[in-house]
C-alpha cells in the first residue's frame, strides 16, 4: 500500500485527520488550491465531508471557491479518492477519469460515533447560546442516529425529552401528526430530519420564545423563510463535531479511511 496521501479541502477536522495519518507513517501532502496550483497530487486523495457544499468544495481554509469540475480536473487519472457524502455528480466525474471514488461516510461505525459527537456538540452549542436544558420540554424531531444520541445526551443532563418520530422510542414519543397538537408546549426544538417536517403551519403554533436548532443536512427540515416571516429565530448548525470536537472527529475520519484502505488491499 502506497504511503503517499494528499488532503484537499476540509475544515479543522482534516488538519487533525492529516496529523493522524502522519503518525501512522504516511507521507502527507496538504493542498491549498489557491496557492498550490502546481503542487503534485498523489494517487491517494482525501476529500472532506461533505465533499460539496452549495455546489463547491467544502474548503473554508481555501481563499477561493472550487467547483467539482475544477477539482476533478486536477485529480490524477486512475487514482483512489476518499470523500464523504459524494453523490452521483462526483461519481460521474470519477468515471470519466477512471477514478476509484469511495464514500467513507457510509461506514456504520463512523456514522454512529459521529452522531454521539454531534449530540455532545449540540449541548455545547446550547451552553454557548445560553439555552437551558432543564427549563421546559425538549422536542427532538427524528429518531435516527442523531436523534437517539441527542435523546441520550440531553436526558442524561436532566432534559425533559420528547422524541417526534414515525416509530417508537425508549423515551417519551409522539408521531409527527400528533406534534401539531403538542408543539406549543416545547421550550426547545431540535431537528435532525433532512426533509420538510417543520413548515409554516407548525411554526405558527410555536411560542416565539421557543429556541429552535437545525442540525440536519440539506435540504433541511425547517422552513427558514416561514420562520423569518413569523419572527422565529432558528439556529442553523451544520457540522457541529467539526466546530466543537475537531480533533476527535478528525481522528475518527482518519481511522475510518485507513480501515477502508485496508479493505481494498485484501
């Protein structure tokens, strides 16, 4: 297995991921496209999670916006590229250059651990925003990995948790249909569902003092335009592990990619 690996894009998590690879004996090259346009890219590349945000490479440490087309122009033919949340557009670019594109964000262990980090980071966000845990009812929308982890973390620190779900939960739970009748009781709403669940109809029933946090990925679950019209503040908080626990999240990503690399070597 080649020990040369190139990191392109990513937030602070990927600085720690790169450091982990270095500790494991890899020859790591970090590329900043705005000033390293002539830099040599190895045949193994790591891209961020998500690879694209709003149509551009997720690269807050870069000075310019980088399209998928520009990104794949510089990737070597027949290289192996690891990216998180890739999507069909990137696979179509990869096929044209015979690139082996691997989505490491499909790894179940990574998703489970990342959900726990997301829940812990949400608690940190609440503390920063001075949102109390034990002051009223907390509605968690969704009962997937992040919803379950949030319920565990918030209930462990005294939160009165109600899970809004299409299935049962070990915590107090109601259906999305029943939510219409009870949502006015919530002092805090956290959405984990990446599809519409909190529209204008529901938002009109919410107390304007209620805190709302959106942690789902695009296309999100909250109608932000309707919330703005109604004077309701929504905290949009994607990528929380990278903001509050970048080292743990970065090491987790690095370990996952190394596991994937070992699979392909067998």
